[in-house]
C-alpha cells in the first residue's frame, strides 16, 4: 500500500517535471 502511494506520488512529480520542461522550452 505504502509503495503504491510512493509510486503514484513519484509519477505525479515526474509529470509535473515534464510539464515544466515543455513549458520552459515553449517559453524560449
């Protein structure tokens, strides 16, 4: 259960990171 929550949190964090990278690339 705890591992599943950690994986979900990490997945969301990665998605946020990807969105930030894409946004920064578009902003250039």
